C-alpha cells in the first residue's frame, strides 16, 4: 500500500460530511444523570463482548463500578488478553484522542484519570456537538432508540417493529398483563389492551396506528432486529393460519405456531413500510452478546422478502458478516437491497477491508452505506476513526492496482459516507 497516497486520501475523506445510518446513542443528559465514566463506556461498547467471551461476569462492570480497585483486579487481566482485537483497539484509540490517555493504557492510575475526564466531559453541554458534529463531521445520524426524544436536530429516529413479533398474540399478552409484566414494548397501555384487542384485526390496527405515530415522530426508516431470537426465513402465511395461531391458548402454542404468527406479522410490517415509503433496516450476521444460531441470521434467508416486496427498499445491516459474499450477491441481484456496513469495521477491521475490496469489484458503489452502531460519543468517534482509515487504505490499493483513479476513489468514499444514505432515506 502506498502510505503517502492513503494519507492523502484520508485527509480528504476526513472532510466528508457523514450521514450515519445506525446508532444507539443515548441523550447526553441521561449519561450525565447516571454518572458516566470509564466503566459505563466499557459497559456500553463492544469491547465488553471481548471480555464476556473470556468468561467475565456479565454484571461485573455495573456491580463493581463503585469499587474500582476490585474491578480493575478482575478486569485488567482480561483486557490485557484482548489487546489484539478491533473492539479493543478502537475503544482505546478513542480514550487516547478524546480523554488524553497516555503511557501504559492498562495502568490503573492512568485509567482512573481517564475515567474522571470522561465524567467531566459529559458535564459539558456541548460534548456531543464537539465529538459527533465537529470532530466526526456527522451531519445526520439515524438513531435506533424508538421514541426517545431529543433536542439535537441532527438525530433522525428509526422505529423498531420487533415488539409486534416478540409479543406474539393476544393470549400471550393477556397472560403478561395478568402476571404484571411490563408492556412498554407493545406501545399500548396495559389497561387498554383487553378492550382494544379482541381479534387479529384489532392487533393489525395497532400496528397501523404505530406507523402513523412513527411518521408523526419523524421516523425515516423502520428496524427489524428479530434475528437475535429466530431465523430470518419468513414465509408468506395466510391470514387463516395467522388467526389460528393468534387464538391459541398459551398451553397449546408451539414454536411452530409462534413462527407462523411472526411470519404473518413481518409481511404486514413490510407492507405498511412500503405504503409509507419507509426503508426497512434488518439485522443480519453477527450477534452482540447474542446466543442465537449464527446460520439463522444469514441474509440469504431474506430472499423471498426481496422478491415479494420489490418496491420496498431494504437496508441490510452489518455487511452480513460473516456472510459478506452472500450480502454482496444480494445487493447485486436486487435493486431494492442496499448493503449497509454499519458495525462491521468494529467487529473486524481486516474483514471489512477484505469484504469492501471484493464488493468494489462487483457491487455498484451507489448501494453501499455505513453507520457506527454505538451507544456513546466515544464509540461513535472510534467507529468514524476506523471507517476513515479503512476506506483510505482499500481505495489506495485500488488506485495502486489501476482499478480506480483518485477522483473516483473519493467519489466512492463520499457516496458511502453520505450520498447513498441521503438518497435512500430522503435526507
């Protein structure tokens, strides 16, 4: 790789205004109220996955946050053994650049000082403006946090429709009400549900009402993340079969019945999205702290949806990783399939570069997008850092090999970071 060329590309790419297709950013005021610090950031960002896969107690960061000496004793050996990963490198890059981490990055004294700086940073009313808008140059961000309100006008909401799949039919919901379980995901007050939902038509009316509410809220897309719970193979179920599943009592409901109902609902959700002109974002591939069978999230399972709904735009997440060849093929085959690389450079920097290089040989660059998929400013900074580096390096190699010239390479970078999302989401 020509480092001088890559550096020149990086400088120019770093000035591109970004439309970020996917984040889970919480409002700064929420972090401030929680007392955000280093351990909070570790809890929120993906380096935690590296710790969990080495056997860390999932509750360690929260339960021991008030006892830093004990926490460091358990945490540092695990962090030391994960220094090779993309998750680790990008997290600590953010700490160095944003919070003055110097010297030994795993020295407890250094980390305590960084933790204090993080807390002070979140006291600043302009912290998001400084990191996300000024440094990262994010012009617009699509946020997957449902109906969380914000005064930041650069944040555009994406509304999830998984709740209508998770809470699969009236009988199960009624059981939840009787047991006092929370019903927030359904977006219907618990006391109103028995009166409002007498049959499947009533249930479908709730979904349609939620779409109207989402549009009034300003949503630019809907999200389906059900891959964490089941296969992405959705069949076109008849309303009679859906009705049968809907009416079944809990004790007679099988997983086959649940899938039948969910499949029916997913078709209705996509129909509604199509009527409203909303793109549908779908999780595929790797799971963050997930325990589903990886094959269930292969993007190839979605093929029948792409065929059934040719006028609905699908924004397929995470580069399908590890099914990167499959998602590239789908993006080439179907005009309504868009290849979103959100999260992938963080999962594996090298895997992103390899996949991106291959995609450029057969997927029109007008179909590739990017997002960070992070929960705090530090994570977003790291995600932007990684994508700028990766684009610069891969595009420099393409120029060296004679496949691109510099002007086209920069057009590709701008399309991926801004233009493609602007066109897809009408921004």
